[in-house]
C-alpha cells in the first residue's frame, strides 16, 4: 500500500507540467528544474537510506523517511508559488529511499526464495502507483485544482505509513551505532549528484551555454575525484568502494544504467511522437489521449515486477535479464522502423516497459540476495541510484536529438530525429548483452 501511494505521489508532476507552468508563470528553464529536483533529492537520499537502514533497521528509518515525504507532499499541496513548490518537491524526493528500505525488510522477514518474489511485487506496486498518479493527476488538477493532485496521494501515504508503523514487525539494527558517519563523503556525494543532474539538465542547451556546461563537467570531475579519495580512507564510508568492485554489484549497475537509458528514450520519445501534428507524421493526440495510449505500458510495467521476481527465482537472474534485453532491443528497433500507426507505438512502448521491469527487478533481486544481509540496503540503493541517473541521461540525450533535429523556424522535429533516437537506444541496449552473458546464473542448482 505504501509503495502504491508513494508511486502515485512521485508521478503527478510530469503529466501536469504544462498546467503548472501556466498557473505558476514558469519559464521553460524553471519547468525543467521542477521536473528534475525530485530526482536530485532521490539520487542523494537513496544511498543514505540504504546505509542508515542497514545500520539502524529498515522499519525505523522508513517511518522517519516517510514523515519527511508526507511533509513534502503537504508543502507541495499548499504551495502558493514556485519556490515553495520546489521545497515540497525536494522533501518528497526522500520517497525514492523507501525502496532499498523495503528490500531490507523483505530480506529480514522472508526466506531467500520468497524474498525475490516479494521484491518484485514491491517494485511492481511502486510502478503501479506511478501509473495511477500519471492517469489521475491531470483530471484531478483540472477538475479540482493543482493543490488536490498533491494532497490526495499525500493523504494515502500518511495512512499507509501509519499502517506500516502499527503492523510491520521491527527488524533489529544490523550494525553498531558507534561506527561513525562519513560526513565529508556525504558532502562530496551530494555535490557530485547535484552537479551531474544540473549538467544533464543543461545538455540540450550546450550550443548556447558551452562555457557553463564545461565548467559543470570540470566541477563534476573534481567532486568524483575528491569523493573517491575520501571514501577509500573513510572508516565507515557512505558507499564502500570495495562493494562496488564486486562483480555482482558493478555488473548490475552497468546493466541497469544501459537498460534505463534505452527505456527512458521510449518514455520520452513515444509521447512526443503521439503529440506531433497529424498534418505532419504524428497523431495530434492531446494529454488525455496520450495518457490512454500509455496505459498498456504502465500495466505491463506493474506486472513485470512480480513476474521478474518469480522468473529470477525459477530460472535465475541472468536468464531474466537476457530475455528482457532482447525484448527491449527488438522493440526499440521495431519502433524506429515502423511507427505509422498508434498501435505500433502502444505495443512497442508496452514491450519496452515490460522488458525494463523484468530487467531491473531481476538485477535488484540478484544484488540483494548476493550480498550480506547487513549490506542489502546500500547494495540495492546503488542499483536504484544508477537507475535514476540512467533515466536522466536517456531523457536528456533524447531531448537533445529532437532539438538538433528541429529545422530552423519550425516547432516540429524531423521524423529522422525520432528514428535516430530509437536506433541509438536499441543498439546501446543490445550491447548490454555483452555484460549480461558474464553474469552468474543467480539460481541455486
């Protein structure tokens, strides 16, 4: 229930961004900032949540984290202007950290075989909540107000958090409290993630702001270098680099990044193609129609979680990941070749969503069950942070391709820009098979 409610709260901004821009008189740059600020917070909070959950117990940290999310939802619901809404979104971003905490609880309370399925169920329900939020945000905002589209899912989050607090058994702390905390590592990791997200957000405007983007890239390199040096010397690092060096972890992170880049290309390009005027090569679909067309993909994504968990338990993670990669690469290449009918895009997007859910669930379960129980939170949070970064990279690259492919004086990108985006995403996804084939089977013989 909590996964559904947080998924719904996370997803309300994207489909209503044009409405928010009109009501709050935002510029396109401010709209872009609003669309990524939750990702910035989530990318930062997720490894912290995993670290604290491993140390102090998943339930204890989860309840406190959701208190922050509830406060953020209420701030967003009451926000009279953009600065207050940005504050609310910053607080809401803590919700991304709930996933590694849920994985900690699953591993501590369930046997290994059942935990793989349960992780898939939780992941699928989070995606299902996102589907509900995406479909309901527009009608609620237009029928009631933008305030209610934040308030309703926040009320659901509050209720689900109370139930978790009352009904979920406590899990014992996994590490001693006197292990110390890596504050310099936290500061450098924060700088790294914030700089990375800002560089990605500015990437489409590289032509007009090359010096600023170059400065951000240099700053990012400095943060990464400093953070790596600090983490190697820290007694209790935010992210243990020795864990990252484990094959099961780094392979999962690499595969998650590549797969999410491919997925995000479809997530971004397909709605844009729906919206292109029917007088050109598109379908002239409005917001309500686009939401309806995307529904099969959202359903497929919500089902992929539990299916991926069951498949990982029965056939092994490598088999599930390989199957997902093949499905996604084939769907992306097919979208590049055939996209003249609504049904082509609906089926292609559904296959990509299904494949993404299968792959990410299998990778998370493989990572969660291959490390010590006390490291479950931080290990899975690494995969989830990589997922966020992969989506951000894919969306920004897709946006840059459409921008570059838009003729001067026109608002409509050339059809070849969409084809290029699908082909690049499909080829990159297919290359990830080289890493997938080196994975362990992930199933007990």
